[in-house]
C-alpha cells in the first residue's frame, strides 16, 4: 500500500494511480489556496492518463502543517467532519458540491473534482450584489432541504450547539484575546470590545436558551472563498470541515456580516435577510416552523458570537501571506462594525451602551 501523502512531495503519479484506481502516466502539481484556506494544504493536480474517464485535473486536499491551525483543527475535528460529510451527507445534497474521487480518513486526504472554469468569490474584495443573491438563494435551498431532517440526529460526528468547542470558548478566548487586542484594539469600537468580554462568559447560558430551536445542517464557513461561481449563474460550495447542526441564521449572519463590504452590507443587509426568509418559505419551511423574527433576532445575536469567536482563535492561525492578512482584517473589521451598527450588546443587555 502506497503511503498517503502529507504534503506536496507525497503526491506522485504512482499514488494518484493507486488512489483513483486508474492508470496515470504523469502529473503536474500546483499549490493553490494560500491566503484563503487555512486548515489545509490544497493542490491542483493535472493528470495525464490513457483512461477515457480520467479527469484532466483534480484537487488534492490534506491537513495544514501550521501548528496554530492544527491545534484549532484538531480541537474542532475538522478533518473528521469533512471526511464524514462526504461519506454520509454530500450524496444526498440538493446543491452543487464537488465530487470526491478519494476520501481517506487517516491520515486525512481528499481528491476532489476540480470546479474550474468556475471561480471562487473574493472574500477580501467582498461580494457583488449578484453574487450575494446567488449565495443566499443557495443557502436557503440547502437549509430548507435539511431543516429538522430526521437523519441529522444519527450523524453523531456532526456537532450541535452543545459541542464543547462552542460552549467552552472562555479558556480559548482568555488565551487569544490579548493578542487580538494588540492587533485590532485601536481599530474597533470600544463598546464592542467590552461586549465581547462580557458575552464570552455567558455563551453557555445563551446557547442553553436555544437548544430547542429548530436546526438544519449549516456549512459553518459559508464565505466567498468557499463558493465557486459559474458563468451560467449557478454556484457550488466547497470546504465542509465545519458543518454543524444549528439554526440556519448561523450561516446567514456569517455570510452577510463579513463577506460584504461595510457599505454593501448597510445598503443590502435587510434585502438579503428577507431574500433568505423568502427562500426558506419557497422551499417548504413555513413561519410556523421558524418565525421571521426568530431568524432576525438570531442574526443580530450571532454577530456578537462571531466577534467573540474571532477574538478567541483567529490569530492562532498563520495567515500565510498578505492576502491572508487582508482576509483576517476584513473578517474582523466588518463583523465588529456590524456589531456596532446593530448595537448588539445593548440589545442583549450588556454595558456600556
């Protein structure tokens, strides 16, 4: 048995042939995704093969070698979750997801369909309104399909809101917050920083108040870099490492709060939230199942949760390059600005107002 690669040197024609069970004469390997994907090493591999059904190229994905990202990834079991997601869930999805030609659990390694010529959105630049509407429609369709789905309870590998990595943010926050303040403290609204410090201790109680809320399968990292847009107006979603059983507004707030520039969010946030709700209704999730107001209030409260989660762990991950630094800055500044715009801490009873 040929050893599963743990880096670029291990991706050989011999290994590709064995993994894909077809003849491979030669390969060309190109590293991609630096500064956009932080939990993995990602490579485009061009294949030369006499087999008629061999794709021209594939994407090979394996865990990162960055110590900080490895710590976070192992804490959140991201590689196990993506392996199981492709094994158990992707075949049942009603949205476009790249096919997995190879899905190995230990050590983790995926060989995926190359979605080119579709291209990912640019998280740093922010979504156009057309991209945002396509993404929101995709999200609503996916969430509706998995809304209170009976299979979810059997997916023991997929965490819920009671996952320790979510409930026990306080210790991670205590370690990451000083570094976060050093980097961003003078760039963010003071009251938002204080709200984070107050909220982090109350997250278990806050989650306890939502454990009976209806859930769906959320993506967990629904952002432009993980959405591939095709010329025909369709889109596909990659990177299922953070899928979780949770209310759908978790994905909604994550996309709108930090994938849109501040100006774009302020201009179109209400429209996109209403579009998401309309999408749920169109796909069979009625207001008796989840009320409009529950979605809107969950959106607002979710802003502060993401602000805390960024403060807890974002800077433990190596941004890799200038593009990665710009992405981290966008995540933080856009999300905290949204927290301030919505006066989330005041709404939730924190001080100062």
